[in-house]
C-alpha cells in the first residue's frame, strides 16, 4: 500500500483531535474561570530509503499529537456585586476541599462561592474553600451579622455592635507549572508532580504577589475569533488529508486496471 494513504489517515486523526479541542473551548466560552487548550503536532518516524547520497533519503510516515496544553492567561473580569464572588487578579488558584473527612484538595479559578446553611464558604458543588492554613472558612451567624473580603483576601466579620474582626484569609496556591495540572471537571484542577513537585503550597494573596477582587468573577479566556480561525484550519487540514487518501486510492485503482 502507498505510504501516503497511511499518512493521510494519521493527519485526519490529528485534525479530528484538534476539532475536539476547539469544540470544547467554544462550549466553555462562558464558563467561569475556564482556561482554553491548544494542540500541537509532531511528525512520525521517517523511513530511510537510501543512505548512498550526501543526504539521507527519507519519507515521512505522517503526524501525531505531541501535546495538548492549557493556556493560563487571565480572563476578563465581570462585576457581579455579590460579596462571595471572588476573582484572582494575577497568578494563583483558590484551594477547595471535597466534602467529607478525607476529601481531596483541588485548585480552581472559578470564584463563584456561596455560604451554606452552616455558614461555610463553599463552591457551587459544595466544596469547602480553604484558608491560608488549609482550614475551611466558616462564618458563625450567631457572632457576625455580615462580612466583607478585602483585596488581600482577608475575611472580615462584623459583629452586631459594629466591631470588625479578621476571621480568616483566603488561601492561594501558585504551582510552578500550571499547565501540568490535571483537569478534574467542575472547573477544578488536580495537583500533579508535573505542576509542582512539592504539592499544594498554601499561601495568601500577599505572599503570592496577587490580589483578590470581591464582587467579581473571572470569565473564560476563550477568544471566539481565534477559535473559529483554528476551526477553519482544522477543516481544511482534514479535507487536504482526505484528498491525499482519495488520490492514493485512485492511483491504486490505476495499478489494478493494468491487468484487465
């Protein structure tokens, strides 16, 4: 069989994966805290035809996916006016913990938090938001009438007599390689050794050189103009590779027709 046919198949598979990545980006264009992904390709092994010349004679055997990377550029901020909606103004992630005594810890940029019936600051899925000491943040409604969160991430409770007390500080983690985080669904990321060999390093907005905006949410960093352009490239690349297969098939048909 012609090598070009197998090269065309590998190209079509690659552009199918590229379209999968683009489709996922577009479907999350309005997802809070979502970070877009990009795909890169690399060539496969080349077959040596001859080494008799000055330069090696090689024919490539197609392409394959080399990496799918998450781009952690900041998204636009949307003002909501809700005090429990938080946005990180810079690098870093909120740290949340799954419900239960042995719940795992995850990172997220989605700051659409709420207070549950127990006065705990949680995500929409019920995950506890952790402070800088890795403890769940809780506001005792019997002690505090209200609370605010400043740019340093301090949760300041206000008592009925007007006294203000710092209850906790929002925990922030900044892995060395954010692209190494593993997506876990629900706008959550799981820490991996590729992201940070030491695991989740808890700190504050001040120690991580960032700020927290209260009453704001970070939107997706997906650019529809870029995604639609990449979609056109994926479509044309798929068509070109399918044409390679069609042409290879026509050539094989001509070979078969030599014997009639």
